[in-house]
C-alpha cells in the first residue's frame, strides 16, 4: 500500500465546497491521478481518523494559459469528493 499522503495531495477550499461541507458533509481533495476510490477512502480514513461512506472522483483537465503569444497548458489533475458518515467531521476544514 502506498503512503496516504502521496495519494491525498491537498484539500480544496472553495465556495461550492464550503456549501457542500455544511449541507452534505462532503469534502474536496486533490488526489493522485492514478489513485482509485478504495485507495482514496483508506488514505482519508488514515490521515484524518474519520469514517468515509462514499467517494466520487472527477478527472479535471488542465486549463490553457497564455502569456503574450506563447501558449501553454496546466497539468491535468484528479479531484475526489469524499462523503463522511453523519457523526464525523474533519477539524482542518472547520477552522476556516
């Protein structure tokens, strides 16, 4: 099994994520592109000591960026939406 911190790269904090966290107990993370739902669930449970009920993933395409006449692309990445069981919360997000 891989290191949980190499699977879950960072927490995503957005307005939409804040609304979903308050209403549905869902948290957003940027995860490794080759990680599957089972690995993501195990990593979140290991890092934050919570119980996960569901994991949804999305492949996000990198945006096209321009600087004058030069064009480049940001890297593609993967987003995971993790739903926790009703009596669990991640304290990291509650402070924001």
